C-alpha cells in the first residue's frame, strides 16, 4: 500500500524501518537527534530507538567517520550523516583510504557495510564552501558505491538497499529534493543500486541526468514536447555503478545525447558518460553536450548564481541546437533563484 509523502519523510521512514528490522543498524552524526533532525530526515528516531542507536556526535568529522567505520568493520551497519558534503572532506582518509579499500585488502573476507549520507545543493547563500556537488570525487574511487536518488520512492528504496549492502555507500541528497512528494509504499523494500529509470519518454534526444537535474530535465522535456520534440529522460539514480546499458541503448536510438549533472563539467560525471558512449562507438547525429557547472567556485551572490547554475533552459537550448531548431521559450518565473520552485512539489 502506498501513499504520498515527502522525500525527507521517505528517508526518515527508510531509516526507521532499517533500525526496526536489524539491531546492527546505528544512526549517528552531527545534529541527528536535534529537533530539526537533519532537515526532518531523522526527527523522532532517537525517541523511538534510544540514544544508544541514534546518537549525536561532536564536531570532529574525521573522528566521527572513524567511529562509524570502526562500528562497520566490527559487524554493525551504521548510517553516518554529514549535513554538508564539505564536512566529509575532513574524513577523506577514513572514506577513501580505509572504508573503500577494506574488502580488497582482506581478499573479500572482510567488508565495511557503512552508509554515509551527504547533503548537497544550492540556495540561501551557501556559497563556495557549503554547496559543492562532489559525486565525481567519490565515484572515482574503486570500492565505493555512490547513489543520488531524486524521487521519494527511490530515496526510501535506495537507502534501504544501501544499508543492506556489504560495502560502503555514499548516499547523496540534494537539499532541494527534501520537499518533493510522491507515492511511496509503506512496507520495507529496496531499489537496486545501478539501475536507471525512465523519467520521461521520447525518441528524438536522450537526456541522462543526476539528482536535482532530473527535475530540470523533465521540465525541459515538457517544453520540447510543445514543439513536437520527444526527449527520453533517464534518471541515472546512481553514479557508481551507473547504468551504462540504459544510456547506450537510448543514445543509439535517439542519436543525440545530453548529460545534465549537478557537479562541474571538467573531469565530472557528465564527462564520464560522454566518454563511455564515444568509446562504445554509438553513432550520434550531433555532438553530445554536458550541462554542468562552469569551472569557477560556487558564488554566494544571487546575481552571480543566476548565471552559474544550469537549469531547464540550458537543456532546452542544447537539445534545440542538436536538432537544428529554434529553442522554445520556457515560462518565466518570478521566484528568487535560491528558493525551490513549487512545481517540484511532486509527484516525480
């Protein structure tokens, strides 16, 4: 049985069900039992499961992550939360040099079943030190899995799958997705890591997208549809592993490829997708395009942010250029750039 809940509620429900189903599951991180509960994703869990299993930790990111890793290799299944991706940068040794290598170093006889939740996203003047999307960093490391769900249904299913996985998983949430709503089953279920889903069907251009950019891609597809162009939007859902077959099959069918990512263009995940399609010899009728951040630090000023973050209009323009048509206009919005568009309330 399903009902409509928000992305944040889906994350909280998945965590609650994992705690209930498996006594090895722990939740830890800065602000986890706080009344705000990491944007509402951990609210009430400490009261329900006790502070021995749902615990606040001090502002010492390397130490906190080391504790979580120690719990994982001792047989527990911790969910570690860093409320900004940048905070996890202080724990890169624990994540990249320890957790990711554990199974390999011990010949497959040991593992580190650790989930690390990272929050990304723009808005509210986050600026260069609090809004970076660094999924390409983590996807570069063998031994790590990296997921980026965009729908509430996948937020729940992929978090449960991550907790059940025997290897470390980086679980990345865009802050603008927490308010998105959609149908989510009440029962406990998992969503396979590494399988893309079709978010919008079409035969003229493939748009492969990650995280929040899936919503921008859907808006772009709907605008293109108004002039008779069908866009096949793929929600990749994870960036390591990523669904190569789905992208190759779609690009081969449409002959055009756009990759929309929340990270930077240079050496980013979008570049990985384009490179793989080229290596596999897929015949495209137009050069592929990457829709990603420009190679400058994230601005704080709304005036600069207006030209920094790509949106649906850039995707529409790229598709129109590939098709040799004039780009259709999108509806104008008078909303501030640092506030999520209410059209993204769901369902998606």
